[in-house]
C-alpha cells in the first residue's frame, strides 16, 4: 500500500467545493482544509505508484479550482503507540 500526501493550492473562493470533489476521488481517503501556505491536504492510499500517478495527475490536478499540487510519498508510518514505545524509559 502506498500513502501519498498531496499539498493543494486552490482557488480561495472554491475551497469547499474543491475539497469535496477531491474527497470523492477513488484512492483519496481524507481531505483537510488547513491554515498556512496551503489550502488543502489530501491523503491518498493506493496499491502502487502507477495508481498515485493516476489519482494525482489524471484526476486531482484536473479538478476545477485546483491551482497547483505538491505530492509527497510516505516511506514509513508511525502511530502514537509506536512513538510511546520508542520514547519509553522502561519505567
């Protein structure tokens, strides 16, 4: 399973509609509206890199109101449980 995190800049007047359209795409598991330099962050979980390309290049980037994207591929996932174990002092 490949997880990709996609930073999205969108037309400010259309952020809610853009977010809903992105969220409806196959492979997109969540879309977050965020503060800062980005407008949205989309989480993509698919079987392989070709599927990431399909979702991002052929679908997400073509949603009306998407101005640009930046895609990051996750190498490893850490949960709160993993972090607690890593920082445990054995006490």
